[in-house]
């Protein structure tokens, strides 16, 4: 008898949280947040952060806030914020009444900035953005102090107030923290706290013409919300000393920031900036293009929230960046769709079959199993008749050795129906095969021969008179390279866009029960893959299906070959 698996080891973030609970830090309270910048739509990388923040809170009886880090008035749009909320809900998480905006803290942040000025910890600088960059030094050279660094407090207070009042033009002055121009951490070399931007903000309107930087806002926003564990990606590791410095100077509630590695996926780019370029270049049709790794794109493609959550669970958390094989994401999806998708028959590239010995005008309803993985899904009737469609690729006139499907003189099984033998291929005037003349064996109804004779292939089919027309969109990787950023000198990731990432098939034939399919209904087309109704373009009478994923599970194969374990590649 085998012993049950031990409890899986917890990740380093959960280990810290469990320890904090044991020592009674914050009275055992756990509060996290997901802090998107509303400058684009969420992608699967964000899903990792969402599952972590909301997941940890739920597991330890804590709460998770949604906070829009909307400090940048130029980029933010209300439309993105709406889409972000819809996507988080779709993933299955709920912030309840804990919706916050960094812009709601602008007044408080201003007051705190004034406090730092009073304490001699911040100053107004007249250097231009370019000069500031120049004075900042490099990783190997210390920075130089601005000539305005030692302005008296009163002058700083006056100038900062006038910055707010709109007396200066964009870029004329900034407010900087007075920390250390020789610090080995560049983020501590007197970072900018406020810049002048005479631009309306989508939530605060024209109230402000100075805006706090992300770095001056983020840590204090966490503090205001009394976040206990501020979980963020590794690129903020270098910013943590600065966030700590601000919180310590202000003497306010101090969250603990913990960094984890971002998700990278093979054949995908996970950056809003790159997504915008994909859209603007016309490589994809929009944020919800089914080839996009955005949650909107994955949803339209037919991904389920459950499969994405399972994926985020399986990839785990690490301190080191790595690339996850997209085959793992597809594997998680297949696992769920295999359990839940009704099976149907659809022919994507139809070839007409006439059964010569089947009675004219007759049609019989045959029992088909809805889901062999789920007996409770029951059966359905699918009409069979004299003229059918089968897949063009299931017939070869002159088959090679390993081809076991239909060929002249060969017998195969039609799924849930009869044995069928091909007698002849009919050609049109151009020599193209347009029809197969066949016969069937009436004794084999249901798919087995009473005399025990075997066939080597089972084909799917639809009845020509009953079939419904559909358009089917097949998707391949959006990029031709595993790492889309792997480009020639002077090249660009757009050079790696796969010209064959979308194939549109029209005149496909699907079984009649699909006529009423709608929304994002999901199916397994037998032998072909998992498909869903396109929620945007499909109409009754003009059905459009997206191929969500093929049936071939490359991940399962990789696992078998490597003996298990989550395989990732270092970056
Ligand atoms: P992008 O590079 O796509 O613009 P971002 O980090 O600027 O992403 P934000 O809106 O700031 O996007 O992200 C919100 C949260 O999501 C941040 O806490 C960030 O750490 C996290 N996040 C973003 N991308 C990933 C990723 N690929 N893997 C894990 N977490 C991510
Ligand atoms: Mg960001």
C-alpha cells in the first residue's frame, strides 16, 4: 500500500506569511492588494499576481484590495480600468468593497511631501529632466548634487505650493527627495517625487497639475491601506530601499514588500507596451484577439478561468526568472476541457460521401455519447443519411503504408454509425476529387460488426442534408520563435510575428445540434480539438468557432520523457 503524498511544500511567500501569523505580527492580520496601472489590459502574467494576492488572502483568512495605481495622467483611461475589473471577476476573484485608487491619495501624498520638505528631506529642483539624468551618474560613477539641492526650506515650501498652483510650465521644476547622490542604488540618488504635467486626469480632472511619481505613491498607498504583505515582481527589489526610506521618514505603517519572479511564457510577449504595438501594427485585431495572451484574448479563445488558475498554481513562485513552456498552459486547459466539454462532430474541410446502398430520402437518428469522461452528460441523437461529409484529409486515393483511413476498396468505421467501404472517387473536370461513392454494411449499426471483423480507423462525419454551415478559425503561435525577443541585430520583436498564426476556414459543416450554440459555448470537435463559439463575431445562422486548443498534448509527452517535474528554462 502506498502512503499518501505528504503535504506539498509551500512557497517562500506563504512560508513568510505563516511565520508572521505564528509570531502574531499585525495581530495575525493578512492584507494584500493587486495594484494594476490602468494603461492596458491584463495578461496572463497579471493572472499570476492576481491568483497570488487574492489566493493568499483567502487561504489565510485575510483580505485583498484592488487598487489602481493611476499616477500617470497621460496614459490612464477609464476603459482600461473597466476591462481590468471585468477580467479579475472573470478569473473568479472579488475585492468586494475594497476598490481603491492611488489618485484618491493625492491630497495625503501632497501633505506628506510638504512634511518631507519641512524636515529638510525634499527640495524643488530647476534642473531639466535631461540634466537630472546626466547628474545622476551611473552604476560605476557616483552622481553629482544639483545646484538647487540646498535651497532653504521656506523657499522650497513656497516653490512647491506655486508648482501646485500652476505657476510653472511642464518640466520647469520637480520635487526631489534629498537622500544620497553617491548611493550605489540609483533609486536613492535624490529620486523625483513630483513632476509638473498640465494634463487632466481621468479621475481628478483638472484639480492637479503636479503628479506624484509611481515610486513616491506606491509604498505610501500600501501603507494607507494597511497592507501587511506587499507582493510584487522582482523589478521592484531595487526600489524597496527607497520605499522603506519614505515610510521611515514619514513614520507611518510599514508593509513588508516581498518580490517574486514575473511569469514569462514561450511564444508570447507579456508586456502591455508590446501588446499596444501588436495592436497598432495590425498584427492582431485588438486586446481581445484570440491569439493575445491577454485575459480578454484567452477568454475569447475559449480558455476557462479554472484552467488559468490551475496553471498559476502549478507554475509556483520563485525568486529567479524563468520561461514557462506554453505547453503547460495548454495542458491545464485540456485537462479541464476534457472533463467538461460536450463532444460533437464537425467537418472542417468537407468531402462529400454518397452511400449507394443506403435508401434515398431516409434519415435515422443515431445515439452519440456526449462525454465519455462524464456519463451523467448522457447521449444525443445525430441524424445519419445517404449523403455525408467526411474530412478531406481522411481519404487518400493512393495511400502510403501507414495511412489507415479511407481509400478505394478500404473499410472504416463511421463514429456511432456503420462500417463504410469506399468504391470509387469521383473527379470534376479539373481532376479534383469531389465525391466518394461508397457502400455501408447495415449489420454494423452502432459501430461493430457481428462477424467480428475489424477496421483500423474510425472517422467522424456529418449528414449533408442536416449539417449547419460554420466558419472556423484556427490559431497557431503568434510568434515563430520561442523567445519573441530573439531578433537579429537592429531587429524588433514584431519581426518574429508568425504570418500563419490565423487560418480561417469557411464552409465547414457541423452537426445540426450546434445551430443554437452561442455565447462562448465550448465543445470538443471529435478528433480535431476543443472549440468555442466566438463571442464577438458568431451569429445564429452565421456561426463562427475558434479553435481553443488541439487535442495533442505536447506537455504530457515532455513530462513522460523527462520523468515529471515542472520544466522551465532559465532566462
Ligand atoms: P507590463 O510590463 O505588462 O506593462 P506592469 O508590471 O507594468 O506590466 P502593472 O499594471 O503595473 O503592469 O502590474 C500590476 C501587477 O501585476 C504588478 O504588481 C506586477 O508586479 C504584476 N505583474 C505584471 N506582469 C507580471 C508578470 N508577467 N508576472 C507576474 N506578475 C506580473
Ligand atoms: Mg507597471
